[in-house]
DNA sequence: CGGGATCCTTATGGATACTG
DNA sequence: CAGTATCCATAAGGATCCCG
C-alpha cells in the first residue's frame, strides 16, 4: 500500500529542508563566516593587503591547504581579490574587495557582541556544569 | 641536537593558536551561531516560546538528536531556558532568555546583511565559475 | 512526550610530498 | 614563492532503538 512511513516523511522533510537551506541567503552567509579561518583572513586583510606567505605567517597554525582553500572560496564569492605578478618567483597579493570590506565590518559587530556578552555566557556555562555535577553526586549517594 | 624542525615549529604554533582560539570570545560565539540549527531554533523561539515537539515540527528536517543537542548547548550557554512541567506525560517548554533574545537581534543584523548582499556574492560566484570553465576549455584545445 | 544511547556514514581538516 | 595532490585521523551528524 501507499502508506508513507514516518521515516519516509522525515526523509522528505529533510530533502525539502535542505533545498530550502541551499537557497537561504542567511545560511549561505553563515556557512561562509562560520568557517574556522575566514574570520582570521578577513581581519588580517582588513589591516592591509598581504601576500600569501604573509598571511601564512600572520595566521599562526593554518595549514597551506586550509589557507589556500579559504582564499579560493573568498575569491570566488567576490570578497577578496587575487593579484598575480608574474615575476620570478611569482608574487601573489590578496586584498579585500569593497564587498569583503563590508563583510569585515559586519564581522566587527559580531565581535563586539561577543566581547560584551561572552562573560555572561561563560558564567551560565559554569553554573550549568556545576549543577550537572551536583546531580551526579546526588545520584551516587543514593545508590 | 636541539634543532627545531619546521614541523615542530608548526606544531607549536598550532598548539598556541588553538589555545588562543579557545579563549577568543569571537570564535566562541562564531562556533555557536555557525551551528547548523542554532539559527533556526533561535528564530523559532523568537516568535514565541515553544515545546520540544513543536520545535521538532517547526524546524523540518531536524533529527531528535540534533534538536536536543542544540537545545542543550543553548541552555548551557544561558541563551534559552528550559521549563519542565512534571505532568503525565511530561511537558517541556523552551524560551529565549534576555541574553538569547539579544543574540537573536544580532542574528537579524547578520540576516539583513545576507539579504542585501547575497546577490552580489552569487554573481561573483557565477563569474568565477564561468571563467574557470573557460580556462579548462582553453587547455583542452591546446592539447 | 521528551528525550538517552548506540551505531554508522560522511564531511572536515591536518600532515606530507611534490611542482611550475 | 605559491600553490597542488594525496593520504589519513577525527568529528559531526543522521538513523534507529529504547526508556521513564
């Protein structure tokens, strides 16, 4: 029979949802800025345009692969510009585009919120953890 | 000898970097809001407080595991409140805390930027892809 | 109803080696 | 110098079953 099972319905919902997410501007943006390295690259380039190797040194801990990948997607999205000077050895300069600069500004707002409110978040976290631990102890005592 | 190799130095940098990231408020926040479901839960709860199953239906495509996990971390961070009514069956209500409401407002700013600028991003992306494809064709012709 | 526990698949990202 | 290509470990997330 053509009865739709729960899992089928969930699957459908999931597919529809994914399609919705793909086209959603907010999630497109979020998946971009949530990237581990995008924020670092953006703020580094906000200070001044830089070469590939400069960025590699500036952003300690980034692997070549990730730096390249991050720069590529940012370039693809029109957020940074890539300028190749065909000397020997080659020289490649990266800079923010106007759009990228605009995003960097938004980033500042996010950063500001974080710095203003993070303490409260950390405190809430500590309270939560302390309570959870108390629960565990109470249960052990009861056994 | 005590010569530090390149990989050792990278490893050190990476460790120091990770420690830096842990304490960095901005990245703490970013890792929170970049979560696939946090945005959806926040906007759903911004409309009105809701029960667990309401949220599950409202946010199509979310698995129980992810919904629970998202709500737990949000509760832990003091962004949503969880209220249990010990009836049979139990009833659990979720709502935004003032801090959570404040974050939801920040979210609106992000959303606004996305909606205003996403078109330009998409266009840039299409230009980039078209150019990349042209490159491929040119190389095939040369062979 | 509101989850917890478990299994399993698929992304993500780092290390390494090589190249024009 | 500025990458590319490949391999591999880990973690994120979904499906499923079970429980008070």
